[in-house]
């Protein structure tokens, strides 16, 4: 029998409620979600009809894009003032993360408290840090931000407020992505909200191409 939904314990820890992801866009799966209390996520093709989703109480939260950059298409931008830091303090990284993800789908979910959405990202970043998958981004030797990844997938990135809006992102991304290519990966991937136009423009300037998109809907059964 096809599995219709799964628990998402990483979201439960942050939100403090039972959380699930529907794995199938079908009336059977949607009906099953009606019988369970908690928060639900489903990812669907943007061209799919959303009629059943609305009928069963799901609401739109985000569209995710999946940019991919081939090693030979990568456009690098260099600035000698910018360096990567491989040994950084965990608390310093978490402090930069706090409040940095306004485009995230959990932040845009009007039925959830922002504090829970913030905690979800802090937990995720902490886990990546413990797995040695977070690099510091330094400007003239001072920690300015971080870059978190898993294998060839860029997962999280943020700057301290004083380094935002200064056009530094493409240089930091260039350094970090170049290291991933030097590790032997033929392509680097990431996932961004379609509403985050600054990030859309950034990855485009580095040679990323948009390969896929998915709409995300949520539901909260209280």
C-alpha cells in the first residue's frame, strides 16, 4: 500500500505540535489528514489543480525553485577581502541565523507563531554545525555571516545586519561554491522561495539555472 503521509519530528521539535508531510496529492491522502490533529505540509506541481487542497482546508504558503549550477557554467566573482572560516563558534552562527528567514514558508504561515518558525531554522542550523557543514563568511577577517550545506546542496546562508545590502553575497557565494566544485562535485544545487527576488537574482548572476518548481500548501488541525 502506498504511504500517504509521514511524521516530521524536526518540525515538531520547533513548533511544539504534531507535524506531518503528505506524500501523495490525492483525495485519499487529504481525507486522512482530516482525521488527525496537527500541522500538515504538502508539495505539489504548480500546474496541478488546487481544488481538492482548498476543499480539505489547505492554504498556499510558498513556491520553491530549484536552481542548479553546472561546474562549467559557474560564473565566479572575486574579492580578496572576503574569506571562508572553517572554525567558528556555534553560538555566533546561531545568533546570525535568528530572524534571518522572513521568506521561509513557516514564517509566511499566518497560523503559526514566528518564534516557532525561527526555532525550526535555528535547530536545523545547529544540526548542520554539529555535522561540520557550516562555514563562516569573513570580511577583512571579521565574521560577517555563514554558509551551510550538505554535500553539493546549499541549505542556509545569512549575514549579520551590518553586512547586508552591501553587494557582498555574490563574492561569498563564489568562494563557497568554488570550494564545493573543488571537492569534486559536477554541480551545485539549492532551493529558494520564488518570493525571494534578491536570491533569485544572486544565483542567476552565478550561472545557476532553474530546473524545477513546487508549490507548498499547509494545513493546521487544532
